[in-house]
C-alpha cells in the first residue's frame, strides 16, 4: 500500500471518528441541557451562593460540550474534504 493510500485511510478514519464523537457529544448536550434546566427550575430563584455556583458550572460545561461538538464536526468536514482530494 502506498503512502498516499495510507494517508487517505488515516484521514478518513479521523474524519469518521470525529463525526461519530461529535454526534455523540451533540446527543449528550441535548440530555445534559434538559438535566441542567431541571436543576435550574428546582433551584428556582434561590440566592444562595452555592446554588448560583452550581448553575454557572453546569452552564459552562454545556457551553464547552457544544463547542467541542462543533469543533469535531468541523474537523470531520475538513478531514473528509482533504481525504477526497487525495
């Protein structure tokens, strides 16, 4: 197998892995968002510092999960396009 074929296979594998993982993260994000909303509704308008800290931590994590899912989707697209160009 030529080096070009090996590169194409490796790039294609990365693209598929990134796509799959990105999809899994997007699914996790939907579930996590629902759980976060439940926590926020349960806490309600509490003014306790720890409550606000929990909500902030959950929102920050959700934001980072969304960013990671988007980054993986983008990586999948770029790698796939590159693999097709080989």
